[in-house]
């Protein structure tokens, strides 16, 4: 009995160590802001695909995708910091969660980094039965933070808050689609999300609302070069 307990404890420690070692906060390299494919070429070939390889994205690809989703910019001519995507009244109420094979991460725009929220493979929580989602290396989930509207200089009714948040999420998803095209990756914007399961896994509060999901990864349906 003692031997069994000792072995069980040892196995638990090994499992804990393995899990923590395989998932941690991720510092992303600086995104490229010049070069690459011509914008109108990427727009022309933009499409949704539902077949992905399970190949993990490189840090450089993650950097480009997350920056396109919710990154910050700097205009040296006006000496002003901004964002890749617009937001009503400058209130950035939509956060981006990156769900990969090893965990759920929150993208931090100011740090251009991913903060680990939960270790483990939770890709299945970002869908309601679409098998390709469980294979693809990256699923983004766009989440409204209702508390962000408290920063508004004037009152905004809930109907307008929802509309603004959905417009922001749509803009972010299109930017990601273009970035994916520039990186020869496939993408698919989705509304089918197991919201309850994802909220539990990502430890979301009652003031956080899941809006959209987007799958990104290498695909046999996307031409290279």
C-alpha cells in the first residue's frame, strides 16, 4: 500500500512537472511591419478553409497573427501609439485568447506576449463539433470585456456596447485573415463555440462575453509562395 501511494505521488509530481514545463508564458518576436505580399493580392486570395495540418506555428508566425489581431502600433510622425485595429471611442473592449495544443493564452498587446491561462489541450472547447478545429495549431477566441466600457467619457447603452464589440471583433478577424494569407496560412472565422466549456477552461468572469472564434494554421488548400 505504501509503495502504491509513493508511486502515485511520484507520478503526480512527474505529470505536474511535465505539464508546467510544456506550457508557459510566451514572449513573441517583434512583428514585421514592411515587406511581404501585396495587400490586394492577399485580399484577392482570401478565403475560409476547413482543412488544416497539425503543424505548430513558428514564433514568427504567431507574432504576425497576434499582432494583426490586437497589436499596437507607433506613428513616428505624430509620435503617437495606436492599435492595428480601430475601436469605438478608443475603448479596446475585445481581448484575444490563443488556444493551442499546450494551453490557453491571453494575448497582451502592450507586451506583445502570450500569458498562460490554463495548461492543456482545450481546442475542442472552441467548437461545437467541427473536427478540423481540434487538429489546427491555433484557435483565436475574441472575448468582450464589459468592464472596459466603464472607461467611456460618456454613457454607452448596452445595445451600442454589443454592436461596437462585434464590429471590433469582425475587424480583428479580417486583419488576422489577411495576415494569415500573407504567411501562406489558412484561416476560418467561426461562431460555433462551446461557450460554457470555453468560459470554464479560460476562467472567464460573468463580465466577459465570447464573440467569435477563428482557426489558423497551415492548410493543403492554401497555395504557397
